[in-house]
């Protein structure tokens, strides 16, 4: 039986890219409360393999299930859907803000 088409896919946002060849992707879903019928947001975080270190924090990515690559890593980045918008001269890029 061919299992290539049965791999799970998830869309999420990269929340950490500090590891080498690994990114942490947050995937949000909504679930309905069984009693109160209110929709709640639930978030899972997955570690995904990023072979070329091309993903950065804030990018929207598509991840695909794969064989275990390490203790925590069972997903790989299939494609980058949207790049994060970066602002030149952000506070936190090592420079102090200019004060008059």
C-alpha cells in the first residue's frame, strides 16, 4: 500500500528558528466546547526539519509528517507560504534607538 498520500499536513507560523536545521511551528485550530458551544483556540507546537535554514520567525509554513528524525522531530517543512514582514532598523537588532 502506498502511504505517500496519507501523510498529515499542517499550516502554521514559525515561532522559533534558533536551532540548526530545526524550526518550531505553532499550529492553531478551533474546537467547540461540548457544553457551552463556544469556539476555543487550541495551539500545538511541532518541531520541524528545515534542511536549508530558510525559515525565520513569523513565516507561515506548510509542514508534512515524516519518519522520526530525532526525539522530538517528526515533521519537515514542505514549503514557505508567506514570508514574515521585516522592518529595517527594528529595536532588538543590536542597535539602540535614537533619542533626541
